[in-house]
C-alpha cells in the first residue's frame, strides 16, 4: 500500500542569476512498512524535501501525495489541519513557542484540533521531558 508519492518535485529559490535549485525533478514512492533514509551532504536539499513532504514549504513544481491525498491541492486551513494531524517533524533545534510552558507547547496542537487533552498521557510526556 502506497503511503507517500512524490512526482517531479522541484524547488527553486531566488530568481535570475540568484536562482538556486534546491530540488530538481525528484520522484519516488514509499510503500507501507518501508524504511527510508534521506542522506546527503550539507546543502543537497534534504531539509527542503522534508519541509515539502510535510506541507511546510510549497514546491515550485511537482506534487506530493500522502495517503493518496494531494497535499498542495488543499487550501491553507486544510493544509494546517493536515500538518497538525498527519505530520511529525523532529527538528535539530528546539521549535517551541517561548512564551508557553512545556505543558502548553505539548497541548496546543490537541486543543487546536478541538480535542480533549489526555491528562495521563500529558503527565507521562512531562515526566519523560523533565
């Protein structure tokens, strides 16, 4: 079963003589149960690819399908819901909202989704994080 399909993904930053192709016509499919590693030297487009797969950065050309759904055929609100419900990116650096507590940073996506916070699970996470 196909869980991810990428078709002719291209990302260009800048214009004219300042143009940089971060990705150039990338296509691949990931089936359920497959393990995939994205490796390459610094500047090769790994982070750019991950951001486009997760709905964070729009491609210049090409398509991304997650679970058969065209990620970028969605409007901004639908895209935000997609990221909140389907995507988990682990960044090299902390990307927390600094004015919120650890508890608030953990519960924010749950509350934004209109769901009730599982207090037991929250306590487990807070204990793990210290």
